């Protein structure tokens, strides 16, 4: 991108003419592709059993990622500070067993590398939004980073904080709107729904919302989650615990697993999962039809003494598929890999069929 004013640096977080929204991948989860991933989990890892049981239930309800605190900075020096490295191990195991990519907050620069080794995404909390050393170190890991807006930060200050991550060559940044400090204790930090379209107009970075700071009750979180989705947010962050009343952190701001499942029902996430399952079943049927068709073609060619393989035809098929995929928003590498896999298995099936005949 050319810079019309060489004295003023081009900000990497700002919208570019060649990019609509940057898609940030965390495992099999995508932020910015039009989907609405839900990041969920307990405010803190308290034990291996607690985080695994929570993760399994969240995954069953349709959560996309598992989030839990491992190192915590509380207002009181006597509050629960997390399990530290042990918590990272438990979180990693819970993610593996549930199949959910993991994210955890990093509160100081010396912990960044350790967290990057055990979690799929690094979280920078609101109190550290302008901890520039921490931002740079998080950027250097090249891991996806979720950057919260500070409770008193303007949108411009938030985007400038993101620049510190982007300046390290790490473009995998997801912004998180989690509330601005207000005067009403019932809302604590008031989530700014309007910030979502404002930031999306200014920046190409995906934006998710975390409405927990309003108070945490399920009857409040539901409407806010729906509001975030309606204004085009790229995902949702929800705190959920297997037993919130006995939690060591959170002050009642976590949903229990039944409440979380109900929230997901309101969002329509389970129905979307069902739709994906139906598509997968149809996909298997189509692959089987194609495989059987290729075997029949091979038998006809064998009878006529024709060459089994036509590299030019295969190349043409792949290129046509790439064009179709591009029209549907699927990248070239994905289509090429898929078609090459299909063709490889088709040739193997043809050889087996002709060898048996």
C-alpha cells in the first residue's frame, strides 16, 4: 500500500483497499470469515478435573474455543492467582481431549513464550492493553493474539495498541470489545456495541465482544450476545464454569453449563452444527459417487485400450475447481489439495478394480 504522506506512517491495523477483513485462524476456528465463533471457559483453571469437565460440556454445546486463566492479576493480593504453569498443562490437556483450540491471558512479558508453547492463542487483557513490552513479545511469537480494549481506552488508542503486535510481523490479531468504565455499578464496565461497526469501518482486524463485565447474568448476556451478532461482530467471549458458586475467581460472573447451553440455543449454534453434520454426510455421498464413476470410466477405457491417466485433463479439472472455489470464497491451496487427494484416491481405486477384473 503506497503512503501519500511519507511523514506519517501507514498504520497496519487500519483498513486497506485490498483487504476486507483479515481472517485469523486458530486451529480449525476462523475469525473474520462471516462465522460467529464462541470462545468459552472458566475465568480460571482450578484443577485438571474442573477444566476438562467444563471443556467437554462446552464442546458438546457448540463452543469453538476453550478459554481459561492460568496466571491471574487480581485487585487484591490475597485473591486466587491461578495455578500458573500447572494450569497451562491442564488447559492444554483439556483442549486436546475436547478438541477445542485454547486461549489464555498473559499478564507479563516473561510468561509469553511459556504460554505460546501450551496455548493456541494468547490473550492480552484490558489492563495490559498499553503494556507495550508485553504487546511486542506477544507479537514476536507469531501466535494469534486476542487484544482487549482497555476500560478507558478510545478506539484509536485500542488500534494503536494493536500496531505494536502487527509491527512485529504478526498479522493474527483479533480485537475484543469488553466494555468501557461507567458510573453505574449494575453494569460495571458497559459494553459498547457501537464500537463493533465503528472499528470495522476503520480496521480490517476481526472484532469479538466479551459482555461479561456488565454483570455476568445469563438474562443479560443473552441479549448482548445477540446484539453483538446482529451488528456484525466476528465472535463472542463467554465465561462459563462447571460450578460457578464454588469458583475461586469470577465473583459470580460465570454462567453454569446449563445456562451456557441455553445461550447457545438462542444463538442458533447447535443448529449450525447440525447443518454442518448434514453437509458432511452429503459430502461423503458425493465423494462415493465420484469414486464409483471414475472406476466405471477406467473399465471403459481398459476395454477400448485407452490410456488410463490424462494429466492434461486432470490439470484442467483442478483449474476449473479452483475458479469455482474462488467464486465461493475458498482459497486456491485448499481446492488444489482437495482435488489432488480426490484424484489420487480415484486412481488407486481404478487400479484395484482393474486388477480384480
